């Protein structure tokens, strides 16, 4: 960690220039159109809330059907009547989401999926503050929204993002790894939370054209993990047992 800090300090002029360059050449991809609230499927009721940043919003694909929300609802609709809400915005940090909570539709929610952290890393939010905000978010989701299961998405391997030049890619990637390790520890202390590791190798072939956001294949794989986490918890599909 000390070596990483020394490297960041020594490379600061280069990193600052590269950050400006990367931002200037990044494609400004829109959040894809599509329903963000609705109901699909047939079976026991299952209420899902997805909260987060541009990845939760589906940036990188053309329609919500290709994004996390579309894949998750499609994967669960054969076994449940899925009522869904998507609350996500490009650039969102964890602190921003905490400010949104009063406007989130009332629970209770059976499953809440969060996708946060990359903007906290790139916008230099201190790790300790971020962990406190994540802890607060988990508590609020449980207490204010009746979340039965909170699925916390891990940070992606930023060190593999094609948009970022070296050494900026290495530096930001190392910080993202540090945040992700801390997130694992936080989630492990909560029995009602599950951590999803972002372990898919990323390159130009499966990232979006901007080299920073997921492409369809990455969203599909991420959604498979969310669906698997829900299916591994049978009481979620038994509202009588789960709410007893």
C-alpha cells in the first residue's frame, strides 16, 4: 500500500494528464431506453430493486433488455412474478444513492441488487468514507425497505478497461482492487447480504465501444450470477415463509 501511494505521488503529473486525455476521448454513451418499472413472469411474487451507477443503468447496450435488468427479469420470470424497479444514474457514487433513498418506491423488496464503487474510486472518495456509506446503505435497505436479500456487486477489474492508458489503468485498477477487498469484508459481516465477484476477463471483445462500460456478454454473465444468488435462496420464492 505504501509502495502504491509512493507510485501515485511520483506519477501524479502523468496520471493527471492521462485522466484528462481519457475523459476527452471517451464516448458519451446514453443510458438505454426501456421499462425501468414493471412486472413480468408468472409464479410467486418477487419484488426486485436494482440500485446503482451507469452499469446498473445499462450503459453500453442499446436497450434495457440487453442490460442487467433485462437479463435478470428474464432469468427469473419462469419461476416468479417479478415486480421490478431500476433506480440508477450515470456517474452515481454511493453517497448519491443514499440521497436518492427518500424517492425510491416503498418496499418491502425481496431482493435489492447494488452496483456501486467505480465512480467512488475514480472520484477519489476515501475508502473509509465509502465503507461507512456502504454500511449505511445496507442498513437503510434492510430497515427502511424491508430487503430480505441484498446482492452486492463487486467492483469490476478496472485494470482491464481498454479506455484507460497505462500507467493510469494500473493505478486506478489497484485502487479498485483495494475497494473490492474491503467490500468483501463488509458484506461477509451481514448474513442477509451476498457478494458477487466480477471475475470475467474484460477486453475490447466484450466491453462496450467506449472501452469503459460492459457489453451485452458481460451484462448477461453478471445477471446469471444475480439469478443464481436468488435461486440459491428458496425462501425468497416462498413469501409466506420469507415474511413470516
